[in-house]
C-alpha cells in the first residue's frame, strides 16, 4: 500500500487505483485501511521574522550631521553668553597667526536668523547626503568648503569677514542636488525636490545681502566645491 506521499493506491481486491486518503474502495467496497492518513496542513501562523538590532551608530543615525549642527547651536549660545568669543575665534579681520580660527569660525553666529537658516540647511542636506554616502563625506565637505571660503575671503578682501556656515551649507546642498539634477535631466528616477532645493540655495546665496557676517565669497566657494563633488559621487556609483 502506498504512503501518504503517493498519488494513488491500488485496491488489492479489484485492482483499481483509488485515492490514498480513503478507507474503502469506491469501486468494490473493499476496506483498504482502518484510518485515512492525515492531510498535511500548511502552518497557519507564519514565523515572525527575527528583528536585527541596528548598531548604535549607523547610516540611519547621521551622527556627523548632528554633531555639526549641535556645534553650531552651541556656538550661537556661547557668542551671546560671552561676546568676546566672537572676535577671538572667527574670521573677522586678519588672522594674525591664529589659523585655528578657520575651524571655529563656521560654528559661531551673532545673527539668530542667519544661524537658523544655515543650520537647518546643514541638518537637512547633511542628513540626506550622509545617509547616501556616509559621515566622512559630510565632514570633509563641510570643513573643506568652510575653510576654502574663509581663505578666499582673506585673500580677496582687505577687511575679511566670514563667519557661520552658509558656504558649508551650500556645499552640502549642491553635493546632494547635483546627482539628482543629472538624473532628472537624463530622464532617470530621482528623489529630490529640486524646486525646494533650488529655493533654499537661493536663500543661502542671498544671505550676505541682509547679514553682514555671511560671506558672498564663502557661498560661491561652497557651490564650486559641492557641485563637482556631487558629480564625482554619482560617477563613482
């Protein structure tokens, strides 16, 4: 007699092929087995997928961007708590050998509106870029754009003034937007709101017109650095 896995069994009395799940032959009535085999049933409750915990610091947690924005917020508080810090730690006039000002100046603000716009832009586009490319790209791009803009400000103006992160924010924005723009022009799928991104870029570029401490030179330096970096990142994929 066949097993439950067989397609049929043969009745020993009449030789007919019958279902393996019956106890009596439907042709001759001969008893084939005492009990019909159990029909296998699929599991009614699927197993739950095992949840894997993400590491404490991962791409989902843009720690580099958070650190940069937190430093900018802390810088605004410090400047208003101790105004002398602004003059001693920013690019306001010649450096006089204090080159470390190039690294502290992007985090110090006097104007609250300037701080808000620049830090929100850094938070938004830094997060988007970091989730796609990792924290190192964000950190290198931020400081490269900020320091380059300050050096150009020092070289081009007799009374240089470059504080805050409008140039660094524009570098992050253009590095994120450039691949998206190229994808849109090529008819490929993209995820960026290009109109919204363009509006934010215009605001950042126009900041020096209303905020003295924001630098035109730093802003255009940020664009000049961020755009080719974004194109290069796209080509590297």
